């Protein structure tokens, strides 16, 4: 049976109704979900009161499930963690506009969250459409940036979060360099690759690099290019990590509980500024 797909934001966000992702996902449903991820960067599927294994299996529909973790302000024993703890300070990086793990040579192509516990107010997830950001840039700016590369670094996001006392974590990941304009492997569209991990644009003087990154962020996160997801329990939210920025909005971390399951979808190719060939596109249908 064809899935019911409601477009919420044109070519960016859709909601799928009337499906149940518990247990095995049959071939027909997998195919339809995969097709949906080629058109939409963000997909919402509500009312998925499913077990953890079924949730992780959803990532295998799009690619291969990668890192699994909880996004939460809770300790393992279920108590609310101290705002000064390392975990709480680290989690605050999610409040900065970012793409997931651009410090890897092959960053994930996507991620999914499934809401388990939610705060009484705030804690929405906001996402920005980087294909629309690229396509609405002025032509002279497009020409200026189309062959640039940028360097992404864990140290950069940690510094922005005010974490300066974690010398021992310094070499966990090496910096990675990627084209600033990349083609999204799922939709085939041109997109931008930058965010809170981006330390600088290669070969530009520091102040020019900073002001270009600030300009791209202002342009990409204008209200009309973003979607704000207000959570309900058991909402499943998927995003394409190669064509979005995202962040969590503030909530009361001291009094309210927030816990979402999270799974990444592994990438298979390095971000590339070459459009995919006809044959590559055909092979992924
Ligand atoms: O907690 C959220 O809403 C966003 C989580 C996030 O930024 C991430 O999983 O990378």
C-alpha cells in the first residue's frame, strides 16, 4: 500500500502517516521510505512506540546503522545530571547550528531521533535547508565559494561551548577538510557543508574566513529556510545530514527531563563537489 506522505515544507520536510515501524520492515515499505529520503531532507513519523531494535533497524532502510546513543540530560541512574558535568557541557554543543561529525573523512549521511521523555516547554529541534541555502545565494557569492574547501575540527566546537579544560581529549579525532559546496548523495542536489565544527576556510585569511562563515550561517538559518520540530512522545524524526544544519532549542535542563534515542546512518562516500553521474544515480534507485 502506498504510504501517505504530507509535504510540510516544499522539498524539505514531510510527514508520513499510517505506518508502523515495529518489527521487520517489508521491501515495499523500505523502497517507499528510501524514495522519500531522496526528495525530503527531514521526515517525521509520529506515534512510533517501538522497541530499540526496531528503531535501529529503521536506519538500515536508508543505509547502514552507525553510532547509537541517547540524547539526554539524564544520568544512567535516571536522575537529572548536574549542569556543570562534562556530559552536560558536551551536550550543549547540540545547541549550536551543526552538521553531525564533519570531522570524519566520511561523515554520516543521516540520523534519527525517537522521543522517549520530553520537557514541559522548549527543547524543539530546528533544522535548516542547506540545498535551499545554496540555491538562493547570490550568483557572485556562489562563484566565490564553489571551489573552496573548509576544515572541521572537534576543538572548534568545544571552544565554542566554552570547554577549554579537556586537553586529554585533544587527539580523539583529527581535523578533516571537505569541499564547502557538496552534492548530497541522496537527492543529488548541491548543498553546503559547514557548521559549528568548521574552524576555517582553507587558504583564506582568518578574518575573511570568519566573516564568510558568519555570512553563510546568517543566510542559511533565516526563518524561511528552517523548520522547527515541536516534539510529541514517540515522534521519530529523520534528517539528511548532508543537506541540513540542526540544533536543539533551550529547555529547563535542571528541572525537566529530556531523552531521545538516536541512531546515525553511516555514509559510504566522502563529501564531493562533483555532481553524481547519470549511472551513479541510476544505481541508487
Ligand atoms: O537534541 C536535539 O534535538 C538535537 C540533537 C542533535 O543535535 C544531534 O543528535 O546531533
